[in-house]
C-alpha cells in the first residue's frame, strides 16, 4: 500500500481548497484504489469526515514527522501555498513542511502549485534552495513557471499542468436548484452569481460591485446571488455589499460542500468572481464568467482559457464591469462553447498531476 501525505490549506472552511483536496483524493484513488492518504489539516476531524482520509493537526510537529518518516511521498499543494502576498507567515510554514520531509528522506512533489509572488531576499533564497531539492514540480499556469525561473529553480523535472479542481466532473444541478429555492431564488428569472472576498478592508470595490449588482438586476431582470467560498468570512463581506444595493439581492449565508457549490453555480447564467475557485467552478459547470483580480493567480487562470480580468480591486469600474456583463450576456452560448473546449485540455492536465505523483511513489518502491 502506498502512503501519501498531503500538505495544504485544508480544514479552514475554504471551499476552493477543499475542492482541490477532494479532486486530488478522487484522482489519486481512481488511479490507485489502495493508496493511503494522510492530510495535514487545521481541523483533522472535519477533514476526515469530509474526505474520508486520515488527518493530523497542522501544528503537531512530532506527529507530522512521524507520518512523513513512513510516507512514500509528500505532496505540497495544490493552491498558492508558496507566496507571501496574502500572508507572510504561511510561506515559512509550508516551506517548513517541505524541509521536514527532506530531513527524513521522504520524496517531495510540489503539486499543481501557483508559485509566487515571493518578496524578500531571504524568503526567495530559502525557496530557491528547497525548490531545487524536491523530486518533481508541477505548476498550474505559465506565470508560476516564470516565477520558478526567476527563483533559479531548475534541477527537478518541472511541468505546467492545471489546477486540480479542473479534474472534477460536473455535478447534477438538482441539489443547487433546491438550495436556491430555499432562498426564493428559483423560477424563470436568470441568475447572476457574485463571489467576493474581504481584502484589506478596502471599500471601493465593494461599492463598485454593489452598483453593478443594481444595474444587473434592473437591466436584465436577473436575480443577483452572492456565493460564499470561505465560510463565514465571505458571508460577512457579501452582506456588507448587499447592504449597499437598492435592488433586492440574495446572500447565501450557509456553509456548502464542494458538490453543493458546483451545483449552485451550475444553475447560474453568469458568474462574477473575485475568488479564483468560484471562477474555476463556473468553468467546470460550463457557466460564463467574469473575473476581478486581487492576486496574479486570477489573471493567470483566466489567461489560460483565453479570458482577461475586467480589472483589479483598485481599478475595476462599474462601466467596465457592465460592459463585460453585456458582452457575456449577449453571447452566452459562444462563451460556453469556447470555455468548454479550452477547459477540456486543462481537465486532462489536471489529472496528469496525480499520474506524475504516483510515478514518484512507484519509483521509490522499486528502489
């Protein structure tokens, strides 16, 4: 039996990261039904119940060392773990887990990572050393490949693949329809979803989104539904934006599983997202999307499917956002078809991450 340890931002009620973990477990288990997976988590009980795998607490260093010592592979990823834009401390934590695996001689794979930006000479030097001492690196976009080159990470085999969530299969829309009905958001009216996050307590982008929500409701006769990807943080910021609107908007104020979120998104006619994985969910479910950037990972994903962000949280405008909404609204079928074709290739690339990971495991077993 192969033993794999997964390190990432798990157990913190972030729907995007939980979806990544679900996709990784699904594909790894499909390829090797006997694989034994242990996840390092901020909430081991939730992770075990949610994903059906072993889990250990993220700050119990001796427990982590123990499982790493008996593991055939450490997977670091997926997601944007190796950056210090959203948090300075988390970068050192995830590099620390990689170092522990190196210390006990466990093979390491950086799995579909979104690399960087990494600021500061000290952090960049540590990352450069660690990156050149892992067994394999896959990154989810070309921008991350450029970051590796800038860090002079060249020794491992490196491939550009895709975000693990893109390997998830579309789900039935019935569950989402029932959830929307409970919020009186069902019926003949079209639905426009908005996924937001708090960012440095900025107010400008919240006002822009509120004005755009009013314009969408008025111009298209649409229901505007705010979708939380991290609970309860996203609910709070969605409620703050909804309080600024004049038209009626709906805030989904509960915590949802990956399959439920996918199903909800599948019932939407358009999704406007600040959260990366809300946009990826739209791609999986064939829903036209518009991205507002707070981090290069949003730009990179949209670029990979031939899209561009409509702006970032500092410079997005109501006029610019509404111009993009009108374009997508008038040609929804065209954008659905184009995105579906491009995402088909990314789905294959996302699955390839797991194939490469198990290749490292089998290579270790043969030695």
